[in-house]
């Protein structure tokens, strides 16, 4: 699953989450950015890339939910 999470001033930030089929219970999480004004505006630069087990993913979710907006 890939979702646009931010679109500010021509800078697009995407979050992609998918299961790692070779390692059951593991999730691949990737955050990429693309810039409309770049030489290649379709190129997505990887800014965060990690594999997490279920416990780590739950910890990340809990940590994110602690931030007050």
C-alpha cells in the first residue's frame, strides 16, 4: 500500500507499507519524496527504509500516536 502523506509546495511525501513475504510477520516501511521542480519530477528519493516485526511496528504506531497535533 502506498499513500501520499504530504503535498507541500511541490514536494510530495509518500509512505509505502507492505508485508515481507520471505519473512512472515515482518513489514517493510518506506518513505519517499518527489519534487515537482526536479530535473526528473517522477523520481522518488528514499528518505527512510526499514523492515519491522509486528512488535516494532506496534511500537512505532504507539510512538506516533503520542504526538499531539
